[in-house]
């Protein structure tokens, strides 16, 4: 393979990666846990939080806080896993620093 072919492949891979990054950043992930739902986008920004009104009692304060942490962590992990899967498939296992 010559250098020109390598450069074309690299440019194509870069274009594909940019497209995947845009798609992943726009995608929203929702996690629901026991009456609490959070939605996060691919940039790890919270988009919405919904709490079932039946949970809104002083006795449930700690439960709601725990559910928030759990849900945010689950959404973050789901986004990271999907990003790693899609970009990993594109690079076919190459260990490229800065891409994941």
C-alpha cells in the first residue's frame, strides 16, 4: 500500500469519526429507576429530570438523591459504552490516543 492510499484511508476514517461523534453527541439516553427518569445527551449534559410525585415526601429525600446518582451514573456509562463500541468498530481495535 502506498502513502497516498494510506492518506485517503486516514481522511476517510477521520470523516467517518466526525460523523459518528456528531451523531453520538445529539443522541439522548434515558434511564428510569423506581419513579425517577433522567435524560442525558451524548455530551453528558442532563436534558431532563422527571420525578414521580409520589416520591416527593420528606421521608424519600435520601432515596431520591440515591436514585439521581444511580441514574446519572448509568446514563453516563451507557453513553461511554456506545461511544467506545461505535468508534472501536470504526478503528477496528487500533489503539489511537485521543479517540476514546
